[in-house]
């Protein structure tokens, strides 16, 4: 295999807040996002990924599994949201208000 045919990619997954697992790979030029995820071994390490289909992206932009990777791409496997982001923001705001009260009132 000629090294000129290989591209470097990083596959990352965060199983919980504050924890990020990263695998550096060299894959054939023309490899897809799905192939890189499988090659990373992260699916085998995490039971929640085995039930699949995964939500993935490259550099923070959601992509289809058939997306062709380029050199130095960062493939991200997204975990399902547990709480709606808008609801989480409302809860944080309510906690802040309860703790510090309203200003200007």
C-alpha cells in the first residue's frame, strides 16, 4: 500500500460530559465516514453505539455515513441528547434566578 494513497483522520467520541476518546487513523484515500468509525474500534468499546445508526459529523458539521473523508478530517460521533438544549438553558436560568434573585426589580 503506497503511503501517498493514505489520509490521516481522527475519530472522536464523548461517552459522557468531560470525557473524550480519540483515535488517530490513516485510511485509504476515498474512505467514508462510516468506514473510519468502524475502523476506529470505538463502536466495539461502547455498547450504546452498537445499536447504531450513529449521528456523525466532520468538524462539527453533520454528515452522511457515505461522506468521503479528506486528509486531517476530524470525525465526530455524536451521542443522543438526553435533554432538549432549550429546556436545559431554562433550567440553568431558573437555578441562577433562585440563587441570585432578580436584578433591577
